[in-house]
C-alpha cells in the first residue's frame, strides 16, 4: 500500500525500516505488489541489481511507463498475482509483499474501492472477474453476512447483510456506504467511517486476498534462495496473524498446545526469524503518512531446507462455511 501526500504522491509504507531490516540489499529481488513502484525504486537505490515487479492491476504498468525505462534491464515487469511468483522467478535474493489496496486505486472513484468517492461498486484489482456489485446483488443474505463478519470483523454483519439485500440493486459506492451507515451508530471524532469494515470485507472477498496471501507465502518459500529474505507489510490483524503463523510454522517455532499430547513431528526450519516482534511505524512516519498507523512489517531469512506446503487453516485464515454445511 502506498500513501498519497501533496508533496510526495507515493510514499511506500514502512520503507525505511524495511530497507534497514534487509540491508545490505543486493542481487535479484521480486516486488510482488508493484503498485506505484515505490518499493521497487527504493530496493534499486539500496543496491539491488534487478527487481521483478509483479502486479495484477494493468493500471500499475500504465502508470510506470513514464519512468520505468530509466532503469533499463534493472526492472522487469510481470502482470500476474504474487501467489504465482515462483512461476516468474527462482533463486531470488529477496521478496517484498506490501498487502492491501494502493492509493492509486483508492484515489480513483471509477475503481470503486473507496466509500469517500462515488463510483461504480467494482473493487477488482485485476479489473476482470466478478465485481463487488455482482457479489452484493447476487449472494444470499447469509453469505454476505459471513463475508462481512469473517473478512471485516464487523459485529453488525447480519444487520448490514439484511439491509443490503433489502436495498438491492446496489450499484455505486456511496449507495452501499449509505446502506451501511444506516445500520450503525454515527462515528465519533477520530473513529473510522462506519462502512470501513464492510468495504474491506467485500474487497478481500472480490480479490480472494487471504487465499492469495497463503499461496503467496508458500510461493515465496519456493522461490527464495538460501539466505534470501522475505519481507511482508500487513495492514490489519488477520493478515498479520497469517504471516506470523506462517513464519512460526516454517521456522520450527510452534509450541505444542497441550503438553500431554504427543509431540508433533519436527520439520527442518525453512526460515530463520531474527526479530520475533513485528516492526511498526515510528512517530515521523505516522506524522508523514497517517495510512501507516496499522502497518506491521515482518522479515525472515530463507534456509536451505526443502520447501513444503502448509494447510491455510494452520495460518488462521478465515474460512467461509460451505453451502449446506453447519
């Protein structure tokens, strides 16, 4: 996620601590969420020989066309999802994933991500497939409630889902925001907008963000060389929990839940974690970029152990109930 200010249109979140944590930077890196190119340019400035920029949004590469040429073959662009990053490169010295929606998407009303700007209810990062409007106008009330509760951690999910179904068809962002506002108390000063959690939940569902994250972490494990570094910036608790649990599981740092239970089979650690605690923004960054307030950075170093698959349930990934299930 990038932040927008008047003086610097795209400031990568937590870029200073990220570069400090992975230094010295060298070799080939993959930026799995290229966006406005902020992380890619900072990695190149810090010493990377080459950065492969991956993004599922075609707009990212349209916007980069005006400046990317100055780096010659030090930048390679790849349209696609970071869940498939090991198909694009191998033996990488580093992988950076900056999760969430970028300011270039939030700031364009026609992309339908923001409840602050009226536009079509879209939210598709790749600009193809079913949109948020398709979801809210065709899914049944129970499915909408599950999405809002699981992905947005919204306690009023059932009330909001009922109101959405009653108000259909819903085609614009402000129309949806008004429906959600009608279900919740008015926000107090310094509180987030009442529609924040619902919009987050729909965006995550439309783009399969949690599934992409689980697959992307495993893809990074396959693509990194021994000594290669994985740096992930998250923006809310579920993402951070998934990254934390993945790194714990793959670094051999998972404690038995029950001391009387048989010991689980120990796996050879695929990552080494030097800082157990996530890194957050400092006071300077909070002042420069309010969007960084919830950001957390986790970094791990790849070992020479074979890559393995991991059950997404182990990561605490929210799972929707299957239709017909209890």
